[in-house]
C-alpha cells in the first residue's frame, strides 16, 4: 500500500520548497491536506505527481484538471492569505484547492460550475472536516457577488484574461491570483485593488490547464 504521508512529504520537499515557496503556513497547509482524497479513486497512487491531473470530463466533453502542486503553492504564497481572510476559490473541482485554503483563511467560498463536481467537492470537504468552506454552484467567470467583497480570489486554472466582474469583487487592498495565458505562454498574475482601481502584474511563468467558462468569444469570420 502506498504511504501517502511519505508521498506528501516528498511533494513538499521536491516540488514546493525547491520552487521558492518559503511561506511556512502554505507549506503546512499543503502537508496537512490529503491530496489523495480529492482525486478519482483510480488515480490516488499518482495524486502527488508534479503535473496537472485530469479529474473529470463533463457530459459535454469539458475537461477539468487538478492544478500541479508547485504552481498552486506559489499562487497561495503570492495571495498572502491571512487567518481572518474571506477567500473566493474559483473552480473548486473535487475540493482539494479549497481544502488547502481552508487551513489558511477564516472562510472559503468554493465556486464550481459543474453540478457533479460541486456535489463531490462538498462531500470530500465534509470528509476532511473543512467546515469553514461553503461550496456554491454557479458560473465561474461571474464570481460570487452576493458574498463579495473578498480579501482574496484564487482562480484554479489558466484563463485567457481576468474578467472585470472578478476584479470588482475584491475588497480595497484585496488580491486576486491566477495564471493568464495558455501553455508555455502562461504567466502567474496578481491583481491588487486600491480604491476603485485594480492593477495587475505578472510574477512567474506557469503552464497549467485551462479552466472552462473564461473563453474569449470568437470574432466574426466571413
């Protein structure tokens, strides 16, 4: 039987700490969260691999991925989540991301557009007693305005651009982190809100799988 605690420790040592993640709280949250409980049963043996993992394909063919640990950890460090933070996690998937964030924040709103994933995430989070997470089903790109404003917004997956609707849901001084761009062109960005203005800057390169719902509309072609 695979020793998941050892696999988790190896992930921390070889993927997290070696990738400029020095925040002890982020390291502890990653170490304390059983990633293997948030992936399909047949993939538990590779739950700690350092690459995005396909976790679900919808009836319409939309593929969903669990973000690779090293990029996710760097996004969390960049987000600077505090113990009193209200966090919106966009793209809950099977619940792993919100479970990690729940150990850093006061309250987590986990937004998921796929009904099957939302139900599974809710059950998985309950199983690990992540009682400060609320799973909400809805369009990812719309955010959750009824629960806004947020101290931190995390988008788990690459997007072509950051919607204004999400920037508008940040508190003054709030931060949004995500990967913008596809494949090798991807860059991790942080958006910081100051008053009515929200400024974005790129921090590091990151190639992660896209999250659905953020696609740019195709231009008219003759």
